[in-house]
C-alpha cells in the first residue's frame, strides 16, 4: 500500500482527484510541519478526494507498542513494531539547553557485531524501508506536539549501520530536508557509521554540508578490530584517507566510546592524538551504557574528564558527553532484546 512518504504516488492521487497544489501543500504541512493526525490532515483536502486518500494511502507503517519516559532527564525511548512483527527503537532527547532531537534506527538488528553494542548481539534481520525510517520521526513529532515541541535534530545513530542501508537512508534524508515536508537544514541531520570508506565517500559527495559521524573508538588497529569486526575489512589507514577527503567539506564528528582498560590508556591517547592530528574534527567522548550479558565497563568520569582535557590541550575540539535516559535502558537495542526474549518464554 502507498504511504504518506511515497511522493510519486501522492502526486498521482493529487492529479486523479484534480487537487490544486496549494491544497496539497496544506495537506503536507498538516502531516509533517504541524504533526496533525490523519483526520485533521485529510480535512485539508477537498471533501470529494478524502475517501480516495483514506483508502489508498497508509497513514503510518509502524506501530508504537511501548513508551518509556526517563524520570532522570528528558529522554523517551520508543519501541515500534514493523508490519512483519520486528521491534525497533527510537530515542527522543529533550536537553534543557538545545533543540529536541531524535536518535533513529535504520535496520532491524545490525550486522556489524561491535563488542560494546547491545544491538550487535541481536544479529541482522533486514533493512528498514524509507517509510519505516521516516515514520519514527513523524510519530515522535506527534507525540511531543502537545508539549509545544518539534524534532529539530535527527541522528542516525540507533539500531543498525546506516551506510549498509544506503539507498533507503539517503532517500529518507532527502525527504527530511525537502521543503514541502520536514524542511530540516543539513546541519540538523547527522549520519553515523562504523567506517565504510566507499559509502562514506558517497555520503560526502551527495550531502557535502551534512554531518558525518565516525564511530572510531580506537586509533590502534589491533584494539579497534577487537571492538569492531568491520575494522578488519576497513583498516584505520584506509579510514583516515576517507577522513581527509571528508574534512574538505568541514569538520567530521569523531565518536569515541571510552571503555575501562580497553581504549583509555596512555598508548590509546597517544595513538588517537597522532591519528587525528591535522584533521578538522570534533571529538565526542562517550560514556558506556552497560547492559546484561556484557563484561565491559565504562571509563570512570574523572578519567574521561582528564582524557578530554588532554585532547583539548593538544588543540582538538572535544565534548565530554553524558548519558541521557540511563534509567530506561539507554543502550541501543537493550529493550528490544528484552522484549524478544519475553516473547519466546
């Protein structure tokens, strides 16, 4: 069935019902800029056309099955179910200072199997479609609309590796930035990757002003490939070549998850400093969200702060990140794993 994200089908419906373009603009505004419900959106169309749209267009393609709101900060974790009964997660973040953001998923599970990631333990099932990616944003916007909020930042950093679902992710990004729909500026969209050089190069060529985030986590090849199996296929030397090319369009975000005794030692700091020297990057130092079944531990805050201070002293732009939603299983995929296990009992 056609969805509200299928622009070609919607244009066909418009022509078939002889709807003037300005009425379709009102329809799109109701759905994507004002986060209205289906009946309210239909109400912007001529009465004679509403039945055709109602029977031929699918309003949403995900089912919201659970919502978990943090009692500590402004995070909400949402569990959605796909048409084929798979579960995915999104997280809405409401920082006290800054715009409301959403972290969205691009796959059911993940094929990268990173040692620190709960989603990696799930294995890979399938890619999400463009509509399933976008529906996470649309439904979250409707959820926060009564709060007087709207999603202003979209981060592809949830379940899955976005650049292994490149066609659907790129299509979703185009929709997010299109003026008739969400109309987000490039600076408000971030796509994160474990480091897939050719896909990174394609991303930078297609969206030169958009934020690319590399999950680096170690500048030592032997350490990185223990943490991230993909590093065996795409070694640090090849990744750096891609970073050099990407940095010509602006700063690249470097994600560095700090794990006690794994990538937070003196040799790790020196390797990171050397690897990133001369590149216009912004480094995010990230705390580890522990989850059941993992034997890893996060680096203590005091040590992370010292690591950050040393990087700043070396001339890098650095942000020391703090976890949001720690009381609602902030690790990506953690709640989904729990629910899947429940279903098997």
